């Protein structure tokens, strides 16, 4: 695998990709098929919020490798089911070696499931709630500059989204976590210029 300029690498298949996905097959598939592509399904959006919360302090690849375990443990992130979890469920999850056994983050998923139900009742969907926080493309940094873009950990929009969710009682939704969430669901397109997925993501938004 050959490194290129501007945060890109070229795989054995000849495609130039964002440097961060490396050559791990699971990570490459996530980069190619999921990251940066618009998502509107409520359950998948709820899952993303929860997993980004679990990722805090860890690598995303660690979470990705455990994602199927998380899905089984949390009823595939059906927030209507998760919202009903009680203390027995918490204790079972704390013993589940297939997930990240962080009590605060586990309880956060249950709390956020309850808050998500209320949010959807008021806004119709998670996607509808998120739409006002979409970043104006004219304010985006120069994605040709790898050094500039990799230093961005939050934006005004992610700060505003974090505040709005916290006001609603959500937890583990800090501005850095929310920026990673926004990147992952295509609210911003942070595939580097030259990455073969970047244009595809742009077309999906259009």
C-alpha cells in the first residue's frame, strides 16, 4: 500500500482513500460503504449516537470490531425497547465481555433511548431534528489541506447540536463526539479531495 499526499493512500485495488482507514478490511469497508454517506433511519441514527458515545477515549476501529456485539446486547438499538431497560438489564450488560463495559456509557444509552422517543414525538424523526444543524458548505475548511482538516475536532454546528441535545437530557453528546457523528452520517463530507468516495457522497447529498 502506497502513501500519497493530502492524507490519501492507494490500496491494492487502485483506489485512493482517506489515510485514516489504513488497510484493515473492516475499516476499509466502513470507509467505502458507510462513513460520510447520508443516513436518515432513526434506529441507525440512534445507534450512531450511542456508539460515538462509547468511542470517546477509544479508537473507532475498536468500536467497529465490537459493533455486532453491541447490536445484539442492545436489541439492535431499537430505542423503544432500550428505553424500557431496568437495573437488571444494566447488570447483565456490565457482564457482557463483547461490549465496552463502561457503566456510565451503558446507562447513557438507556437514558438517550428515552429522550429519543420524546424527540421523535416532537420532530417526527431524528433526521428532521438534525437538519437545522447541517453545516453551510461555504463555511467548510479547505479539504485539500490534510493538516488543516485533521486538526478540526468540532465546529459551531457540532457545538450547537451538543447543546441542544444536552438541553433535552441526552448524555455523552459533547461537541467533539457530535462532530464525529456528523461526519459519519454525511452531515459534512470530510472525505479528502482525491478520495474516490468523496464525489459519491456529494452526489448522494445532491
